[in-house]
């Protein structure tokens, strides 16, 4: 459990880095009207899905997920808020990637930009940062 928790906590920085890189790449490619696809979009998708798999394992094993203690903000965050916001973000990333594969040129990159940027904002809001007092650290 501790190894999975550390992997999930550390992989968040990889996911954030890849999403930020994908958003900046999509914006750059959109503005310059580049053709083709960028591998960074795929890497961001793979990293977020890997993070999802580890997160789902933790969700079903974690003592912080307790629906009987839903009035407590920590238990509510981990039982409901975190998982649903992250699922929404991953759906946005997946839909953005699938829709972009069907498009060409600037439309492809604009689609990735919008969907990945929305997902990035949701992920940043759903991470249990240490300053939110949810029992999590930086790593």
C-alpha cells in the first residue's frame, strides 16, 4: 500500500509536467498551424491513465475512503471529491485525444489545447496539496 501511495504521489508531478507540456505544445502548434500529431499528447494520456489505475487500486484499499465518515472533510475529499474530479479530468483528456485524432491541422491542436487545459485545471483543484490540510504531503 505504501509503495502504491508513493508511486501515485510521485507520478502526479509527471502527469502535471506532461499536461503542461502538452498544453503549451498544442498552443504553439495551433498558432503556427502545424500539421501532424505530437507524441506529448499521447504520453500525457498514457501517464494519466496509469495514474488512474494506481488511484483506483488505492481507492479500494485506502483507509481514507470511508462513506460512514462523510461529514469529515478529509474522508469526504478522498471518498467523493478527489475521485470524481479526477475521473472527469481523465474523461476530458481521453475525449480530447480521440476527437483530435479525427481532425487535421490547427483544429487538431486547438481541440487538444481546450480539453487538456480544462483537465489540467480540474486536476490542479483535485490534488490534495499540503496547504489544503487533507493529510497529504508534497510527495
